[in-house]
C-alpha cells in the first residue's frame, strides 16, 4: 500500500507519492502544508511492524521532495494512533504494545524533527485516536468493556504531563473522532436500536444530532469545529458466487462478476444455494439458485440497510434474523419460512452480539441467547416447534463460547493458565467437567468456538498462543458413551485461522486461514496429510464459505477490488448547535 495525493477542490489527477513493496498508510498533514506524517513498514525487513515516517511535499505542485525519513525508533499501532501538535513541533503517538506486555498501552510525545521521546501516560486499556488541541490538552478515546457491552470513554491529559481526566463515557460506541479544538465528539454506534448509527455531541457527553449515511460509505477523517466536513470513502469491489469441487475439478461461477454476494447455506439435497446479494436498489436480498445454472429466485428482500442480527439460513428454507423496532427501542428476532412466507417472532430480548461470537445453527435448530444484565440464557429453537433452554450463566461479565452439535453442548472455562472442558446433552442445564488442559482454550472469537464433528467423536477448539498471537487447534476425542479418549491432540493450522466447519465424514474440516486468513483450507485428521488450499487459484480474498451437505462442494465469493471514490460529507447544517 502506497500513498497518493490528489487536488481536493479542483480538477486533477491522483499522483503516487511513495513506491515500493511497503505498507504506507495513515497520512496526516503538518500545519505548514509542506510535510506529511505517516506510518510505514519501510524500517522492518520482515514487513510486520510500522514506524512513523515523514515526507516533505512541495505545496506548489503536490510532489514529494526527497525520500521518507524515519521518526520513531519503536513501532506504532495499526490504527490512527498518532497526531501532530497545533504548532507542528511535536508528535503524540502510541507505541505498539510489546510481546512481553500486551496489556500496557502508552502515550508518548517526541519532537517532530526527531529526538528523545517521553512517556506522557500509560494504562491497561486501549488508547485510540489522540487529538492535540490548542487549549494545551491532548484528548483521546479509550476502550470500555464491562464484559457485556463495549464502548468508548473520552479522556484528556495536559500536554506537559499530569493526570488524565475522564470527560464522558459512550456505551456501545465502537469508533469516535474528537474535534481538533477538543469540544465536539462524533461517534458510531452500529447496534443503536431504532436510530441512526452516527451521533455528534460534546466531549462532555451531550448529544446534538444523529445521522445516517448510505451504507456503502465509510466515514473517515472529520474536521469538526473547522469546516464541519468529513471525508468518506467507498471501496468498490465485486464478489461473484462460485462453487469449487473439493476433490478436484473446474470451478463454476454462479453469478456475474458485478455486485457483492455472500453464501448463506444449501438446501438439504445440495442442489440449491441460498446467498445474500447486497446493494441491489440499496437493499439486501436473499436469493436462491441452482449450482447447475438457471433462473435465480428472490426469496426475501430485507427492508432495512443492515441486519441487526444474523442472518442465518437452515436447510435452504428457514431464515433467522433480527431487525430494529424503533418504536420500542429493541431488536425483534424472527424465523421466516422462505417457502411459504410465514414468519413468527422469537424474542425481543436477544443478545445481539451473539452472532459476532457464535454460529447460530446447530444440527436442525437455530441457536440464540437472551441477556438480562449479567445473566445469559442460551436457547435452541426448532424452526417449526419447541424452544429448548440449553444453558444459563449468571453474574458473569461474559458467557463462555458454546459449542453445539450431535445433541450435545460443550464449553471451556478458565482458571489461571488452565482450561476446563464442560459437556452436557441438550436440555441439561448443568454440564459435567470432563477435561482440564494447560493453556487458554476456547477464548473469545470465531476460533474459540468448540466445534463438534458430525459423528460426535471429535471436538475441535482453538488453543491460544499469546507469545506469538496465534492459535493452534486442540482436538479432543470421545468414545460412544461420551468419555474422553486419551490425551487431546494439538494441531498446527495454516497461519491465521477461524470459522472451522467439519466435513460430513468427520475425518477432515475446512477453515478460513493462511497468512491473511482469507483462503479456504482443507485439513485432514490423517497423519502426514498437509493442509490443502482450495482457493489458491482465486484472484480475491474469501471471507465466508459454506460446505454442501454431501461434502462435495464449497461455495465461496472471492472479493476483488475494483477502485473506489472519496466523498465530502457536510455536517454544517446539523451542527448549528455546535457553532454556538
């Protein structure tokens, strides 16, 4: 990734500022307008770590003058974790946490022309997006997490050092931008039921206005208090639906190259694919098509711009999803029969972050969780029948990740540096402890979900390696009576991996993995058989996939970039209160 420059308010061509096989990103202008600050991998021969660099620019023609120069001696974080002082003489930045101390996050200041850096503040919570205001304070966001809800806090600290002051807290906010004068705050809360996701207010916690954007726009840099404008970008890409034979053979392209598709499931006979088609008339549409070609059928057109929960499709027929109910400030979770069009409501108290951590299908049931404060109830519901209570976790900051399948559930708990496996049959709220293993097994994230093989013989879960920030796989074997057989087996999987799905024979599974975690790999349990990259020949990244019921095919939608655009978003009208 290299840096480019383009005139903002007059016609002109984009010009490349940096070249080479480096990751150059996050450019910021110095106040003089003749210099850029950015982060780059140029100082790391392996290309893993980014350091702050500067590049001189000729203001008359926008061309680079000279080569980039390294500013920091230590790598910085990968978010926009640095800012320039109003006079352009200093830089505040966040060093990347070290391998030996990932919990401590440090705010540092150094001269903009190079020199000795000094520590301004350190704490054991994520620090985000520092802003150096003219009032002599450095403002920043820090992460909030109570075990259930995420959010942001707005804090400030004197630029010369001292104690940090908390100005406001914003539960549910996942990103935020503080104005350059330290007065305004723009935040994004995607799970805001019944309201626009963006809010603008004061750093003290007042809300002035809320607004939405067309969902294809990604909001970037904002100049609140200066022009009250933001820059937003679109990254145009296509993701055609394809079917790949797992045992070899030609790949079939099911849809045209334009548009975004996401495979959601197969019919029980393996002849039809159900997929999500995005941005058709600015809606999201569920479609069905035969893998042998033919006419595509529209199954359901989602009325909103985003899904508050899911969607999940079972046997190509039943849809499990949630939408916002603005009148009651909640999310309605429903099951829809795609064949008949009938629909029934399941709950209005769903834990809407469930599908960010756990799959919502087990055997022939949908799975969800209800939350009441620090109490969580996991439930399985038959598309046409009963609702079964699976597990209850009370007085917990975060519930364990539940693995469901073969009419059993499994989850891991942690005490110190050891993990304990608990197993129970469906409907048995109390689970038995069957195994204790050294290390962190089944921690948060898609890799940490325990996955039962179809025959119920194996349970696969991620084993975290904090020292390398990677995951191995821990495989536990069971006999016919549910007893653990021998010692668990540790398997080394290709690179970053997640979203494990078993093959029907229970002797192999698929994962998204590799160096960037964007390829589908077939992994065999048989010794001596290396993993096979099924999407090696695909030109783009794969972020989701579905295996056919007979295990013969995998449906994917490789994403290929096709340019983008930059937009100006004017917030002046909705910020009249801010100007006062």
